[in-house]
């Protein structure tokens, strides 16, 4: 077992020794912190491993519209813009767990992108295979920050 795994086991034991109210408060803080970091990472269009998301597919533009279109600046910045909103990306905690995830219709859209699935952009259109873009995931830096938060809470 690696040192990090042993440290995680000890952190779990420390967390279980705290009262349920304090544990819920700490886990809620961790969930909000994770939600903010996920939102920022999705905005930078990066996977948890630091790699960039695959580029969007290129739509063919009819020649009569090509001079009216901007050169892709909107398409480059707008990916997952609404998925990052607080009404779609929720965080919560109980005394046993903390969670961050998407709700409602956004959850279906996020699931298709998270797993690289097939979906119809709108009713009546052909199904499109979307590239795998990992939206929710914990980075090693976030794990280290959570461990630090736990140790500060415990007064170590």
C-alpha cells in the first residue's frame, strides 16, 4: 500500500471520529470547493488529467453565410457555458458523503459528454456521436486540498 493510500485511510478514520454535525459542515465545505474548482476547470475546457477537451466538430457553412459569420470566437468560448451555472451544477453533503453533479436536463447532456455517447441535438435531427469530455472528476491537487482541509479541521 502506498503512502498516499495509508494517509487516505487515516483521513477516513479521522473523519469518522468527528461528530456528525462537524462532519456534515466539513463535507459541505469540501463539496462547495470541489464545485467551484469543477466549474473553473470546465470553463478552461480541461479534463481532470489536465488535457484539453477534444475540439468541437466543424459544421459546414453555406458560402452565402460565410461572410456573415464570425470566425468561430463564440463557438470557442461557449462550450458548456450554461452547464457551469449554479442552477445546473449542484453540490451537497450529508454526514456520510459529499457530492457534486448535474441536475435536470443538464444531467442528461453532461452524461452524454462525460461518456462520449450519442444524442440528438434537437428533435427531428440525426443522432450525433459526441467526443468524450470528462466534466466531473477529482484531480490530485483537489485530493491534496481536501486532505489539508481535514487536517486543519482536526487541528493537526
